[in-house]
C-alpha cells in the first residue's frame, strides 16, 4: 500500500472516532512532513519503511531549524513530532499495512522540563485591575477569572454554553480534550464576573456565553489574541494562556484547596502523573513564601559583626 493511501485511511479513522479538528490538523501536519521527507529517500510504499528510516528522520528533526527562528527544534518539539508518527505507524501495524511493529522501537527523546514561573499575587492583582467597564471588558475579565481561578484551557472557555454555568450552586460544565465532559467548581469572584457580563451580554442566537464583537461565538484563537494584548498592556511578558492554568494548579496546592487527585479531576488530566508535576512546582513556591528571608551568608555576616 502507498503511504498516501495509508495516511488517508488513518485520517478517516480519526474522523470516525470523533477526534477534534485541532487533533486531526496536528496529525495531518506532522505526518505529512514525515511523508515529504520519505519522498526524498524514494520511499513511497508503507512496506518499504524500516526502523532506520524512522531514526534517520528523528536525526533530521534534531538538526532542523525553526521556520521563524535561527534555532534548532527543541527536544520537546522533536518528541511531539515523533509521538504523532508513532501513533500513525501503530495504526499501520494494526491494519496489517506493515508486518513489523516498528513503532514499538521508536525511542522518544527526553524533553526539557523548564521551571515555570507562575504569575505572582501582585501581578494577578494588576492583571485583574486593567479592565474597563464596557461589554468587551466585562467579557475579558470573566474569561481571565475563569482561566486564572479554575484552570480552564482556551478551547474549553471558548466552548462554554450559557446553560453550562450554574452560578447558584457554584460550578460549570466543561467539555475538555477528547470530548470528555467534567464539572469544575467556580468561586464567588468568578460568579460575580460572569454574572456582570451576562447582565450586559448582547442578545444572540448562539448558545455560547462568550461572544466576539460580531456577536458570534469567540474562538480559542480570539481569546489567545486578547491575552496577547493583555501581555503588552500589563508588561507581564511571560503571560500566555497556559500560564494562567499553571498558576491555578500551583496555587490550588499551595493554598491547600484540595489534594492532587481533586486537582487532576478539575484540570481534566487523563493521567495523574501529569498533575503530579505541580506538586514539585508548588513546593518550590511554598519554600520561597515560608523561608526566612535571610540566607546563610546574610546570617553569617550578622553574626560576625556582633563578634
């Protein structure tokens, strides 16, 4: 079977499974680049694929430069490429397009794990103080409250329907990754922000709570652009959508709002090991908050001066 035919069959399978457009776009982008590279090696048939070809492509990625930067792809990015390719090859094996489970032999590179600098309390106060009093300001304030105090993803916020919000009982129904629904508790300030927006929200045929200036449902990209404008306005240069989620998760543990299992459910993680990464991050900030501000050398100097 030709690679193009196997690829088309794979994409059809993803669509039949009900995967999101974003997920399918990811598969199309990563795998099509892999197939283009294989053509330079004169590989057009699935049966001609070998582990050496896979390893050769991984080496190619590790030396490739970013399209818009004169930098090599990070290990994390290479890992993302190879994860998508491994899923495609696993499908080819399951469908008997290839005879050998070469996907099992792919070794993913260890990704860098940079320490995340969450938004501190003074930055959060400033961020929430910059909004005005018009419709868009109320909408944007409610969105930021939801992301900072509930840890919602961009796509989750964009997909919220009016009937998903239960202000009386303090929770919101969210449709997460993989079309998995969950219930997320919301606090008093979030309820107030949503209520203030709903009070002046323009009438629309859309069931979505958050609307664009054209009174159509706001998109995840529209929210990302709004946050980018806030980054410039506030001078919080590391501000981005997922940083708000990181900040929520870390503070959830710092302020003992629940345990890691509850946090995992609220965040919609499929694997609690992902959530456990926030335990270490929270411990760093707890140490910073609780420790004596004097360091060893500071105390030593004070003691020496007394002597």
